[in-house]
């Protein structure tokens, strides 16, 4: 740590602070309300997940991926399952693929709902947070009836999914999809286009296209900067190439392309697109196997593989090295939030304290993924 | 100057729109979605992953569950009885460490042997209380008597668990 | 009552000056105790109402466990706060730290004094009532800064600086818009102002309807008043998601409760001023002309006064649970670029109106046209 400059006040924001989304610690040096510098210190949630992977077998690691990005467990499960499948060269039945897409997109909606809600409460409006939570409960109920859990699903497994969807799932999902658009409209009227909200976020913490690429920013944050890079479209996996959906891109509706409002709005647009995807998938769903034949003891051939998937927060990548035994030799996780966090010190220079909160909220970082 | 007033107007307009939405909920008591938890309990779905339960009498002692568990929750000790069958002497499940992933349930080769109960209220005062003991214990005397005794033990445990 | 007490005390054969002194002290104590009791009860119920309103708006229920409909929640909260450990930080400036909550509470309580609750009920019938309230409520900013500085906490300091900047700035639009109303009755006595608004079915001669300038002045006053009592969207001095809890971060137990109660007390006072100056105070609408016993009239007047105040308080809560928070510089912008100029032009406009039309309101003019 460099010696503190006497002219500036050093303040610890976190690890216990109402809006650092967990245990992020920012060492902030301020000149009154204006920040000179904000430096993130991470590691308060470190659980050595990558090391644990070397200790457990391939199927045993799936529950640990739940705990990477706990708001989007399905997506983390999916990325890990695809990694191991690529190593093993397993073909996935079509029904399993469709089910995976449905779950991943439902989870994307629920994750974005939390992002929307926690961001709104960071901005001082507490009501949208509870509205977001209310809609998320529907999705949680759907997941609970499918796999029995509300947060750490462990549903998408190597080879397919753990069990077929229960009776009534399709009907309830359609019910939710019919109910949801009205709520998105409500969010927009209540928060997105609120004058105070726009005033707080327009032209704040603009990430230019070049910066976004340089810092490896991915996900909605990258697309808000005007780059239509979505792995579901650019590098299609599962059945995404058969589906019809748009990639929302930041247009600078109320300010500059890539400002905090654009990043926030990407998530609202993506919830709409995800709803469309789920609708199409429900129509495509035909009877079939929900999982491929996978032996109980997995012994992938020696080799290495890197697979990435589009998570709600960006590109989640697994780099897996196998030495031919039942346990991974090395697993490296490329967490999207880690890269997204790295641009915060650059954005935080010269803004006000309230803007720093807006920056953290609009980047939608999640700490367990950063600390692993 | 026109911009000045236009700004004020749009700001006021958006604020009033938002207030329109909140008052709609404010005056509508039917919009409440809260469930009064201790009085109203929701019925968990069939696949609910609650507390683990072992039907120890049909357990074959294969240790598949203990081997698959990623967090080493299950302590399983087996001995061969006089019929050369594996007998689970100790079968402890540490609920404090369980992550409810369900891998053990799927690994269990016997139907209805290891499964999740629809139970989610089992907090305890000490960590020791969170360990459920399902083991049959050491057989004291071989034959029919032992079997009877073990049946009693499991019955007691089941009652205690409930 | 004065006669009664003086008769009792006079019977004790004491010198006249002492009798007068004792009577004055006794009256002060009794009326003070009554106001304190009522204000404490009101503050308790207001915290309950705030939570209930928040619950309604957020599709929740709100407190409903203690007593019927959770009405006794504030008693439970009060007991909890009394029993909590009273922590004074080791490095705190103890005198400032201890003194600040008392000053804040006393000031907010002292502002109840000149209010006119009905034709005959008031604690003190001050001829400078409005000036007194404005003067005494500016002491709050000093007390808040004392507490913030005394806490020796960086977040508290941020909160204190913000509070002072905000309260001092927003005094200006408040005073200017109050002046626009005061020039019509040409009095600062609360009762005189209310008496001036009599007639016109008890509604149409309210100052808010007197002319377009007072109409605007009411809204300017109300917005500025929300800022004056530090509530969302202007709650930056205690912005939870930014600076933890602002100036009362380090306060616990009853010391915190004093700040908390003062906030609700201030809400009552600013709403009561709005009611008195703009909304006709205790004038009974429609039924004012019917003859009724004096006591009934007083009771109804008190009820009407409180009803108007509570409507305004509900409005404040409704706004709080709808809007996000402004940033500190935007708050200043709103004050200096919008509210202050508008209030200033209002004052000029209202003065011209009074000069040209000899203080007649729109209602009087229309009535005269109809009569002729």
C-alpha cells in the first residue's frame, strides 16, 4: 500500500458496507465528496474452489459450481458440464439441450432481477428491489419443483440434466411468461425512465468500446458499450443457433453509449429477450431422453479444454486439464465479475462517492465468483 | 429557457408516473404477496431437497453415498455379519455440513433407502445436535434378537427425528 | 385555567411577583408535558405508519405482530432501544457526541410550540410564530454537525457535511415561498394567518388557492421541506447505500432514537406549517357556518388540522418509497437553479398581486363578478 497522501482522506468502503454487494473492500481516497482513487481489495470470500476441484472427481465438482455465481447457478452448472462433456466427447440428447436452455434463461432472468433490484436500492429506491424479489420468487418456485432447491440448483449435470421436468412445469412457466412483461413495463415506468434515476446514471462512468475490450469486460457491460458480443450468438452452443432472439446493444438512449444507465438497461432488455427464448424452447420441447448415457466413474482422456458460456454477468470460462484420472489435474475458472471489477478503479477516478455506488451497482459484480 | 421548463415538466411527469404505480399498490391490499410464515407454511414440492433420511433396514452398506459426497458429510462404517452381509454399524449424516446437492440420493442403488425428507425446520442449539445418527450399532448377539432390537432403534430415531 | 391556578397559589399568602412567577412556570410545565406526550405518541405512531405505508406500497404487510394490527410495534421498538447498550466510541468527542441528540430532539420538539391547533388551542400564541420556527429549526444543522464531528467517524463526517450544506441551502426557498404566503395576511402569527383564510366554504380562501403565485409557492415549499427534513429523494445526509447511516452511524440505543424521533417530529412541523400557511389550518370545510357548541367546534378543528397534516405526511412517505435518491451536487442544483429562482419570482409576483388587487384572492374576484 502506498503511503497515504495527507491531502486526501482514506476511507475503507467495505468489507462491511451496505452496498458493496457482499464483501468487496474498496480503499477510497477522497477529496471531500470527490474520489481521487478507489482500489478494490478482494479475497474476503476466498474458498479455494479451484484447488478443491483437484481433490474431487468430475461429477463431484458440479455442486461447487453452484457456489461460483450463486445468483446464476444454472449457468455455472451449464458451463462446467459443457467443459467436461467436451473433454469426454459426449453427445447430449436434444430434449436435454432444450431443457438446459430453458433453465439457463430462466436463471438469467432471475439473476437480472436481483441485479435490477439491488441496483435500485443502491440508488435509494427500495421499492423496485422488493418488486424484483417478488418476480424472482416465481422462478425460484419453478426451479424448486424441478430440482428441489431454490438457490443452489445442481440441476444441469455432465451428460444432461439430473431429472426430467415435473408435470405442470410447462404450464407454470407459460403463466410466468404471460405475467412478466407487464411487470417489466412497471419497472421501466417506476425506475428506468424516472428523471432522478436518469440524472444519476446518464453519462456516468462511461466505458468506451476500446476500454471495454482492453479490460476484458464481458456480458451486458460489454454490450452496453456498443459491441454486440454475445456467446449465444457469436459462438453458439446448445440449440442457441436455432432460436430467434436479439442481442440488445447500448445506444446511449439518455446519454453516452456505455454509461451506467445503458448497462442497467441492457439487463431489462435481456430479460425480455430471455422470455422470448424460453417461449420458443417450450414450443420446441419434444419427448426424449433427459440425459445421455454417462458412466458413474468418469475417466476423461488426458488433455486440456477451454469452454466458455454466456453467463448473466459475462463470459464464464472453464479451463480444464485432465491427466486421465478421475479427478481434474487443474481447473482454472475465468470469472466474468473479476474482469468487470478490474475496470472499476479506472472508472472511479474523479467521480463522487454516490457515483462509485452507481458504478459498482451497474457493473453487477458478484463476490463469490471473484474470490472463488 | 424552453429547455429549462421542459426539463422540469419531464421530471415532474416521470415522478408522477412512478407515484401512480406505487399508490396502486398502496391502496390495494390484495397486492400483498407475503406469506405469514409460522402460521402459513407452504407445502414443499415433491422433489424438495430437505433433511436427509436413511431407511437403515434396507441399507446394503455399499458406501456409494459416502464416496460421492463432495463435502464428506456421511460417516459410514460397515461390518460383515454372520450372513456375509454388510451391516452399517455407524451411519452419521452431518446436517451442518450438508450442501443438499442430492448426489448421494442419486448414487444410492436401493430404492427408498436414502432420500430427502420434506423437512426444512431442524435448527439445533449445538452442532452435535445437527448430526443425525442412523447406524445400527454393533450387533450384541447374532440372530433374530438383534434384528428386533435394531428395528426398535430405528423406530425411536424416526420418532425423534420427527 | 390561569385564573384557577392563580387563585390556588394566591390563597397561600405569597407575594404577588412570586405568584405570577410560579403560575407562569406551572403553565409552562403543564403545557410542555402535554405537548411532549402528544408529540412522543405521534412520533411512535408515525414510525409505525411509515413501515405500514412502505409495506403497502411494496406489496408486503408491514408490522403486524405486536398488538392489534401491530399498533404497539413502536412500544416494543422503544423498549428495545432503551435496553440497548449505549456505546460511545473511544475516540469520540464525548461532549459533542452526547449533546447532539438532545439538541436535535429539543429543537424539533420546540417547533411544536407556536402552532395553532384550533381556534382556542395553542401552546403559545407567538406574534412571530413563523419566524420562530424557521429560526429554531436552523439549529438542527448545527446539532447534526456536532454529532457527526463528535462521532469521529469518516462516514458520519460525510453525512454531517452533507446535512449542513443541504439544510442551509434549502432554508432559502423555504423562507422565500413562506414569505409569498405571509404577505397576504401580513402577520407571522399562526392564528392570524389561519383566521385570514376563513370563509369561502372553508376551502376556497386557503392561501394556496389565493393566487397562482401562492399556489406555486406551496409546491416549492413542500419540495424544499422534504429536503429540510432529510427524506428520500433528498436523504443524502443519511444515504444508507452510500455513507452507511450518515451522521448517526455511531449512535446506538436511545441516542439514535432521539435522531430518529426528531426526523418524524420535523416532518410534523413542516407539514403543520404547510397546513397553516397554505391549506387553511383548522378551518372546517363546508360545515364551518353551522352553529355548534364551542367544545365540539374545537375538537373538530383539531381533527381537521391533524387530518391535513397527516395527508401531507402520507404524501412524504409515498414519495419516499417511490423515488431514488439525488446526488449531492444535483441536490444543490435543484435548490439553486430551480427552487430558489422560482421561489424568488413567486415572491415578486405575489407582492405585485397584493399591490394591484389589494390582497383579494381569485375566489374573492370571482365571487364579486358573480354578485355584480
